[in-house]
C-alpha cells in the first residue's frame, strides 16, 4: 500500500522542479492532486508492475522468473497498460516476445525500473536474505541487467526486509540509522561498489539535501534519495513522503520506493487514512492491493515453516 500511495502522490509532479511545483499548485503538495494524465489518487506503472510481481509470486508459491517475464510481456500489450512503462521495460518485453530467455532480455540500463517494483520480494523473503538477494537480482535482470540497477533492486528489497525484521513493536522504538545503513551498504557491496559507497555516505548527511543524492530516474540517485528520506524521518510517513515528492524529479518512483520502506516500518495503521481512502479503487486498485498483501503474508508464513 505504501508503494501505491507514494506513487500516486508523486505522479502529478513527475519531472517538475520544486519551483515548478509551487508555480503549478501554489504550494507544495500534501494530498493527491490531478495531473500527469490521471485523476487524483491514480498510481502509475510503478505500482502496476509491483502488482504483477506480487501476483506471480502468489500463483507460483514463490519466485518464478519465466512466469514473471511472461506476465511482463502480457502487461506490455494489455488494455490495463494505459500507463506505459519506461523504455527499458518496454524494449525488454520486445526481446522476450522475440524469443529471448528471461536472463537474456534485459538491457545495460542504470534506470530505477527494477527497483521500483521489487517490494513483494522484500515482503515475501524477509526471513531469508540469501533468497531475497537472489530473487531481487533475477527479477531485475529480466529488464535491467546493469550492476547498479540490480543493486538498487536488492537495496530496496533488503530495506523492506530490515524494517520487518527490526521494525518497531512499540511507538518508543528508536530507529538506528547507522546500523541500518551499514548493513545495507555491506549487503549490496558485492553487486555494486558505487552503490554501496553512496549508501554508506548517507550516514554523513545530517539533513535532507537532495543536491547530495539527486532525484532523477538514475538508480544511483533515486534509490539513495528514497532511503535517505526514510532514515531522516522513519516515524513520519506523510511528512517524509511530502519531502521526497516535492523535491521533484522522478517523484512517482521516488515516492513509491520510500513508501515501500516506510510502509514496512510503520504498518498500515500509521499511514494517514486520507491517503488510503483517496487511492484509486477500480480495476486492481486499493482493495485488490490489500488482498495481495494479506495473501503474501500468508504465503510467507508457509515458506517459513518449510
């Protein structure tokens, strides 16, 4: 749900600067707005591809790259896909249609298109970090086979798992930013040293400064920016989400990745009700996402008993 909310809040201001957001709305946005070819509360392909990954995991009772690749191709051709995915995802689907295997179809892209959809891997495999890394890597390779892109996918999945494994059981829990960033940096080091170093450097930033991280669709900017936004305000879903969305740039994807991490940490009860109520609820909308989440939880419980 955090993915969809962050995506929907950021979608209307995608690719705008902070100044242009102020000019367009007369203020920084704190609620769903119209724009970017969608009504208020409408999410983008970021959430759609996250849903597809969750569906594949559930129907296969675990990760199946062949099935996921097939579903990406179907999505790329479907009527549901009125919100076109990025070029790398689209061209990878064309490669798959031409008969390339899932581990041959991806491109050497440093975009954030695989990190934006990886949340279900983090949820389902938070109890087994070896499988989490393996499957977060493989789901990226289908479309993005660049080491930086893969590390971004693994970083977001690990962040979600970390929150579930170490998150608050009481409101007075103190989140240890340094411990989290140390473990995350170490976890992706064997995939991408540049990503590992950039995540580790976040410990040295005392306040939100997106000039230090960047906010574009380049995975080396958007993943660290999303993570840094969370660690600067882990208990404040709405305020922190507003910070990264109103920074501009790739606001929908940055918002969705932040939403995934913060949602895992805070839980549904600490997400403002207005965000949940205002989210689109048509075909595969918020009610469907809620059901997927519950089914993923049930499947996780079964996997932990195996």
